């Protein structure tokens, strides 16, 4: 795919303080975390390639050259309690859903931060939020071009896909503009509500697009244990509420695997 057009990005994304593109870096998130003390609010960094891209729980994120959108946004959301910064992952999920639908791609969300696309849902994007002092760096990896056959599957055998494989004809610059505009709108709503997902209306939108709700799930917890449950709700803090044998349990972190009927 063609290289990102940085001038077109800057012209279309004037609501951001800075928009830069680098040819290659280890991780855009790591780069912005490194300058978190000095970078301006709403600084965006995109890379043509990441050589050490990171997903949740320190997993590698495959970032082939000129084939996806690999970006991070540094935010200093004045007025939002730091305790609410983690909910930005759900805000990014809403932005991803809006972007996919704008591009004509069937999509849904898997809690907390994966975009699923296609009639047979496969992972198309992931989100990683990292807090650094009074700043938060939000990274998004979105597959655009067709993926090579050897891309590893995710937890539970979840396959990977891309926007192009699911019918989008937009180039990467168009996709990046659509995504960052969608995130700008959603993040402004979140910030204006002091990070309250309910008041901003973003929780209702996230719930409506969340394929996890109503599913039998296996949740792989950060301590290495797992549980089987029915996903019933997402609360006002963006946590997943599950029913474990008739007992409600609220989870703030974990890898969710949608359990297929009969599995």
C-alpha cells in the first residue's frame, strides 16, 4: 500500500496539536511515553512500521511495513480524574466502530478493546492505553491491507483480518483520517463529561456494539487463572460484569475468549 501522506493528515486533522509520521520505530506508544513530560496534549505519532509493537499483556503486535495504521495519541485530559484514564480504551473502541462502519465494514467490539470484523468475526484492531503521570498514551493498531497467511492467531484461536479483506477500498491515509476524526469526536465527549462514560453517552454506544455481551466467555485473568462465565453487562467504569454460577463478578482486566456453543 502507498505511504501515509503526512501533509494530507495534517491538513485534515487540525484539531490535534501535532501529527507526525516516522518510517520505522520500535513502538509509537513507547516513543510518546518517553516524552510524556513535555509533549503537548493531543500529540499524534504514526509509524509506517513498528519493529517492537506491543499489545495487551506485553504481547507482540505484528506491524508489517505500510500495511496497517500504527498510531499513538498522547493526551492530557485536564479535569478528568486519573482513575478514569483507563476507560479511554473503550472510547477508542467506539472510534474504531464508527470508522469501520464509515468504511462499510461489518464490525463489533470484544471487551475491552478489540475490533472484530467480518461475517465470521476476526480481530482487525487492538488498543493499548498507558498512563504516565498526568498524561495517558493511547495506542491503536488497525489492520488495513490483506494480511500474510502466517500471522499468529490470538487467545482462543481468534483469527486476524483486515479492512481490505472485509471489503474496504480506502487507502491508509483515508483510514487514518477517518479514525483520528472519530477518536477526536469521541474523546471530546469523554473529556467534556470528565471521563464519565455514562454521561458522555459513550457507554451506551459501546454496549450496543459489544459482541461480548450475552456470550458464554472464558476470561484469562492477569494472575494466570481463568474463569467460565456469562457476560451480562459493562458498568459505568467500563468493567465487564459476568455471571459465574449465579454470582455476579466485576472484572477490570482480562483476556476474553468467546466460547462457541458446544465447545
